[in-house]
C-alpha cells in the first residue's frame, strides 16, 4: 500500500471505471455493445469484442486499485 497519488493514466482509467460501473454507464455500454453486434458485420463484432475486453480490463484495474489502496467505494466516490 502506498500513499503516492496514481499516475495520470491510472486516474483516467479509474474515472472510466467509475462511469462504467454506474447504472447509466452500464446501460450505455450494453446498448453500444448490442448495437455493434447487431450490425451483422465483422467490424461490428470485432469492435464489440474490443470494447468488452476494455470494459473488463478497466473494471479489473479499478478493483485491483481499490484492493491495494485499502479503500472501499462509497456513494460519494460515484
């Protein structure tokens, strides 16, 4: 555990994680994923796969940062 502030890139990732784990962010991402898949194109499916992988990676990074910092998210963090 460290008290050093996160890097600029990590702060951006954590902000994206905060949005993605909110109700509005989850609904938005699911809608975009479905829209990409239902384009019935290879590019749409590939883009949906990449977006989903990024969503998982950002969520995993957020959870890991939360665990390592010893901090629990509260309603004020959202």
